C-alpha cells in the first residue's frame, strides 16, 4: 500500500505541474512549482504544496490555484488512470525559506566560533 500511495503522490505531483505549466493560461502560474503532494489513505483528498519565484505573490498564487482547483481536477481526471480523483487543496511551501534561515544561523554561529 505504501508503494501505491507514493506512486499516486508522484503521479499527481507531476501531472499537476504539467497542468499548471501547459494548460493554465495565467502568466502568474508560470512561476509556480509543485514541491510536494500528500494524499489521504483512501486517496480522496490531496494536499498540494507549491512555491513560486516571487514570495510577494504567494497568497495570490494559492488563492488562484484554489479558485482553479475544479479545472485542475478535471485535467487530472483526463490524464490519470485511477479510480478516484482526489479533492485538491493548495498550500504554500515555505520549506526553502526556512532552510535558508537555518543556513544563515549556522553561518553566523560558525563566524562567532572563528
């Protein structure tokens, strides 16, 4: 079951990335990257984590993706051969930003030791 879940998560992530890049005509979406997808055990819900180049537009990006989730789900239904297409919810992934902050803190500690 775990392998199936990982496979489905990977397929959904790749397909949503392609849909955002090639099917959505909004120029704002061209800077969006799908970083991670988590699906429920029964595959009925999917949390889609995204990031974008312009941090100032993160709320607008998530709002627009939420508005377009029905369209994205329809495209998914056409491209995926799975029994149930999950309901989508979008979240901004700030993991990269947190990683940068940790790197800065580690560098400042290292400088203090020298």
